């Protein structure tokens, strides 16, 4: 049972990340609402996953190889990238197409920045160390890297399942409220 706890922690943190609106479920819900298609909300999960895995993967590789990470530096870099993107967007010098709602690349970049800024990969370190370093005495670095990437897969699967449920649930809830408002004698049509 003791070896199961790190895996449960990794999955639990994935669920927690999936509940956080900054990780992307609000964008996925908006995609579904804008297109009136629940499948579009679920298709938004792929770029969210790419950005999240890239961010978490940086930390996982560092832990698997025994490297240290400077949390402050990572947060400053992610914050700086966010500030540059925001300034370029707000400068008004972008073509109309670039000011449109985020596409797949924009959603992946957002996911990467938010996951890095919130320390998503760093939150996994306490669970990754027992998984990856448990075999360190045997010198099985490749085995620990495989376990680290398996942990990323478990974490991401839990996050995406939760993010998808949140996006579809919010989309359905807003759709229900719209239908209710159309039938209400108080609300103007």
C-alpha cells in the first residue's frame, strides 16, 4: 500500500489542477459554447495537455536526473513570457486575426505558462522522489525516467478527465441558463 500513495498523490494533484479554472477548462467551455458543440470543448483538451505536459515534463526530467530547479526562476520566466504576450496583445498592433480567441497554439502556450507559473511540476516533486529515487541505489536511471513519465501520464490523465468534466458541465449549465432566460417572462427576448 505504501507504494500506491505516491501514485494516488500524483492523480489527486491532477484532479486538483483540472478543477483550477486557470488551467484551461474555462477556455474549453468557451470553445464549446461558441461553436454550440460539446465535442469542440473536448477537442480543446489536446492543446491544454500539450502545454501542461511540457511544463510538468521540465520538472520531471530534472527530478529523474537529480537536477535542482530554482522555483523563483521558473516563475519569473513564466511570468515574463506572460507579460510579453499580454503587452503584445494589448499594444493593438496585432492584426484582427491575432486578436481573435486563442487557437490551439495559444491555448497550449497559456497552459504551459499557467502550469509553470503555478508550479504544477514542482507540486509533483514530493511524490516523484519516492517513485524515481526508490531505485537509485540500483543505478536504474532509465527505469526512474520511465516511472517519472508514467507519473506525468497518470497526472495528466486525471487533470484532463477533470478539465473535460468541468468544461462540459459549465457549458451545459450555461446552455440551461440561456434556455431558462429565453422562457422567462421577466427577461427581455
